[in-house]
């Protein structure tokens, strides 16, 4: 993204988009090397989305990523059924882990959708695994 032109995105999103544009996907070696050099606050800004942590698929819908939102919603419903048969503490741990996973993938998914035009159903594209 060119920082000299007016952007419809907030400075926070511009920072994230520029970082992804310069260093690639979170699973690339250049991203990992550049990410290690960032201060803690900027690491959080690039890699974690607090709205996605708490609002999951609803936040993805708000961002306009309806395909990914439906994928997350479907997986969430399956997880809810599975968790219903597990002990409460295990269910809570799975729920927290699932929310954190969504928070960790949202920023790069939004970059792919808005900058690269990738409208896939996969909310985990380009992640570390």
C-alpha cells in the first residue's frame, strides 16, 4: 500500500497492511525475521486482533469477510457440539484456544481480502502452520 495516497483504512490497518506487504505472510521466513525486531506493542498490533478475540465471526462479518465468517461459524458450531461431551474445564480451554486462534488470523485474512483480493473461504491462509 502506498502511504502517500489517502486511504480508507485507519493508521493501525495501514501499518498492518504495510508490514504484510513488505514482509509477506506470517509463515514466511522474512516475516518471522522482521517480526522479531518489532517492539512488543507493534507485535501485538500486527499479529493480534482484540475485536476478533471477543466477537469472532461477527467481527469478520463487520469487516466484510462473510465467507471466512461462515467458515468460522461452522467450525465453531461443530466445536460446540464436541465440547458438550467433554469435561467443563476442557471445553473452556478449547473455547479460549479457538478465540485466540481467530484473533491471530484475522489481520492477515483482512489484508488478503482487501489488498490482494483473495476472497477464499479459508480463514487460516498464510498462517504459521
